[in-house]
């Protein structure tokens, strides 16, 4: 009999230090009808054109998709005036965010992100064997000087969501340019513009101009949010040809499905649907922030399709009490402890019915916690 070996395959230790990403809940035990306001999805859903294009691919599922997603890259290039071979498509922009870390970081390198930045960044940085370095924020807003203060000779990537999830705050483009101008030339600046379409401020830009003209800037975008196609997993990026070339060597060769390529391209043809989504947000985001603020729950000023709510002040109960109270009534928000914001919940702008309902439920919650 051979002795039982204690040897077994071991993941790299830094992998086991990574906290698992917990997605927004979509169900509540014992509650039949829920409004999922936890993942910043579009209450308008996808364009009918995208749904038609998706369905039309149902007869063609046996063949591999076009691994270069040419139709989608060309549609994006036409829409934004870009060079198609500098566009990368990903299985969600999450895939691109992760691949950038894998390709540009090595053990010993550092990746910088801001305190309440998107959790995909530290996961990607650590998974690449590098060190995740956090820069403090000011008023829940990224701070360029604080970010630059964390950049050193080993910093090879800086991730910045603009606007940021989960805070909803943004940096004016002048600040982005100031950040870029002070970064070392060998440090990649990743501008994650997942919510760009929702922003209606004159001093905002997603970052295309920098991504088009600089060797060290990549801008990422997604079809998961305003396009209402989160389930299909479609993201893209624009940046230097060298970046696209490197990523193309290691990405999975068929990372987008055929239906996703077709639906994404069709969605770009429906400008009216996108405008309707912006108009819906412009109507309801200020209404939600004002109504909830009036209850004594603090909304962080947001330019995206969600708002961060802070509890525990003005005699209002805690965030976790509010979460339980709302869940029992079918309103699912996103708990924020993983983002270092244990007294906050993130609320996605939903349908008219969901928005009115969640404000009513919050009013009831506040009344009960004060009595
Ligand atoms: C939702 C989101 C994304 C998009 O992720 P996909 O993988 O494209 O669905 C990227 N960045 C931020 C900050 C987000 O909130």
C-alpha cells in the first residue's frame, strides 16, 4: 500500500486572499414580486432591434461565432468614429478589465484604484499576482492628487471608473487629463466609462480622445447598462493598437457569442431607445434623490443610473435594517459593506412603479425607526 500523499494542486496563495465578488440579489425568499434595483440594469430593457437580432441568430447556433466580432467592432467604429482594429470586444467589459491586469502586471507591480472604486479592479490586480493599492477619496469622489500620491515606480496600471460605481460621482475631464499628464509613460490608465451615456454634464467626457491619442490610455464601455443587455455579456474598449494586439493574443478566441455580436450591433442602431433611457433617468434620478433626501436619508449626488443612500443619521435606522425592511417588501437594493460603506445601500433607478414604491417603503421605514 502506498502512503496517502499530502500533495495536491495548490492555487497561488494570493488567489485565496481575494474576496469573492457577490453580485446583486435578484430574489427574496417568500416574496413573489420583486423589483431588482441592485445591479444598475436598465428598467427599459434592450432595444427591440437588439432582441430581433438576437432571435434571428437562433437558427445558427451550431457554428462558431466570428472570433474577431468584426460586425460589432465595425458598428462601434461607425457610431463613435474609431478605428475598428483598435477596438477590443469582451465577454462583458469585466473580461477586458481583467485581461488588462493579466497582460500589463507582473508580481511585484502595483495597480492603483480609488477607495470606493469598482471591486473588479482589486480582484483583477490581485489575480495577476500584483499588489492592489488604494487611494483615498474626497466626499466619495476620486481625488486626482490622492491617486497620484499612490503612484510609484512599480505602478503599472491605474483603474478609474468615471462616473464611479457605487458612488455615482464623477471627475470632470480636465481632472482626468491632469491625472493622465502626471502619470509615468509606462503606466496604463484604464478609464472605465460603463455609465458614460447617462452623464449629462458639459465638463464630462468618457475618455475617447485620450484613448485615441495616447500610448497609455484605454477606455472601456459596456452594453450591460444603458443598452439593457447585461445578460448577453458585451463590453468593449478603445486604446492603442499595441494594447489591442497584446490582449488579442491571450483572450479566449471566441469570447463573444454570435447572438451577442448581432444584438450589440443592432442596439447601436437604435438611437431613440438610448435617448428614451437617458430621458427616463433624467426624470427619475433627481426625483429619487430629492424624495429620499427629504426623508433624512443622505443621497450622494449622482450622475449615473443609481444613487448611493446613507443611513443611520437623523434618527433613521441602519442600512442593514433598511435592507431587510425593503427586501421584505420586494425592493432589492445593493448592500455596500464590501465597498467599505456599511451604512449605505445603492439604489438603481427603476421603472416608475418601482421608484414610487421604493420611496414609499423608505418613508415607512423612516417613520418606524423614529417612533
Ligand atoms: C457594470 C459595470 C461594468 C460593466 O460590466 P460588464 O462586465 O460589461 O457587464 C464595468 N464597470 C463598472 C464600474 C460597472 O459598474
